[in-house]
């Protein structure tokens, strides 16, 4: 029996699985204005948690996203719609056993490191890929490769790569004068374009508004905390790992400050994107997975970033490809970027960009939950 469910393309600026799951969970998001006494565990915030006990509550939804991406399925593959705590579906019961198996393998064979994940066997299929694929007409035997060279020559430092990038987009002096960035354009998913407004304030605040027919879908990071909201849904407060990714996107709106985000930068192996040579720089952040930055060797511009979100079951990857750099008030900024995740991709295209235009501070204030959802009955 083959399980094949339609896969919705998720947009960080639109309705994400985080928001959907949060709206159906057993407790509502807490207002950032009222700090929690202590972080809750998954079993304290959600009903019927059996194998992920002790996991921080804000990591549960990213873990579910990891399973969804690894198996190529949606939430309703395992869960009953609007009754996520029920065990009516066999895939949910079986998933618990698989999580226990994964945990056991990693504990017993890899010293507790997350080496084996759902994706190790499933690779985007609801059924494990246990049998090697038969070669098709385009198959060619792999060409033997020599032993891998060192990551990079000892004398190759990241400083010149970053300096070339800073100069390519306008120079340090011009960049330091940038205090805000306002952009208008569209978010395109599967050929459908939706208006989007993006506002960023130095050094690390950024918010986007995707204007849907029934209201705005918001993705925001105000320098301290991040959240996502969509019409009729409770606000989803970002986990620490999600906020770290949002902070990175916000910081790169102001390249003069971007390198300060990393405790260490080192050059990796040379690579190519669309037959163009690129230099890869690995950015290290305390307590976070490495970030891979790809700089075009000819122009010096940043053309790709790959970052990861940690979950209890593995890392969720996000790839951002930057293109169409244009000069705005003496500074070059990308007018197009494509965000790709296992669940799909979308492209943001900018029509208008302004530097140092006034931005209302209210745009960076977390909105309240809708009244009908702020206090769910029976919880």
C-alpha cells in the first residue's frame, strides 16, 4: 500500500506548519509581554506525549516538521484533524516506535549524537528506502575520486572573502549609514504571486507581511524574540532555534553587521553554483549549527546561504539563493531571493526598496492572539 499525500509549499512569510500545529495544539501561545516562570516540556504543554517526554515544548513542532519533510507527508498522515492528541491512526502509533528505534541506535552506536534520523531511511518517502534503486537510462557509474583534500589551505582566510563582499555591495562606510530597509514586492509560490512588505531595522530586526485575501501573514524578529502569525490563528512564538534562524536573516539585511553574528569564520572547499565558481565560508555560532555562505568568486556577492534548525530528531535545512542585486542609495541589495526547504520553495521578488525610510515601531510588536483563540475552552 502506497501512501501519497499532496505536499503544500510552505512559506516562511505565509502559513507554516508551525502555525497550523500551534493552532491545533492543546495550549495557546503565551504573550511575549508575560515571561514564563520556567520553560515547559512537551508533556507539560501538549496532551498524550509518550516518547518525546522531557523535550522542550518549543522544539516539538520543529520535530514534527522534520518528520513531515523526511517522509514527504503532511500532518494528517499521522494525526486526526483538530484532535492531534488522539491515537486513532496507526501511522502515529508506529511513528512512536520509530522514534524509539532512532534514539536507541544513536545512544548505543553513536554516543548519543544524532547520526541516524528518519531521513536516513525514508528520504522523502512514507516507506523506508530499503532496496537500492535500479539504474535508469541516464545512469552512469560513479567516477573514482581521489582522497579528499583538506577543507582549505591553511593560508586561505575568510577575511579577504568578507572584505571583497563588503566592497562589492558598497563599502563599509556606505553600509554603516544604513539604519533601515523597506521593501515592497511579491511572494511567488507555484506561479501564484501574493503582495509582500518587508521592513528591517539595524542591527537585527525584521518583519514581513504577506497580504492574503483574509488578512496578513506575519513573520517577525524584533532583535530579541520572533513569532509567526496568520489570519484566524493564534500567534506562534518561535523556538530558540527558529529565532536564531530569523535573527540571521534579519542581520544579513545589514551586511556591515552580519559577520559579527559569527564567533568564527573559515573557508571551506571550493564549489560551483550554475557553473560559476564560488568560495564557501563556514560561519560558526555558539550553540547553533554551522552556516554555509557562498560568495561568487567573480563579483564577490553573496549568492547562497544554507542554515539549519535543530530539532530533537535532526536538522531541518533551509537554503536561500540571492539574485538580481541592484544599487539603492549607493548600496547593493538583492531584489530576488528563493527560499528552499524540504517541504517546497518560494521566491520573493522586490519591486521597490528604500533605505533609511522611517519605520513605525509598532510593526515590531507581537500582535495579540485572536479573541476567540486566546483562551481555548477546556484547557
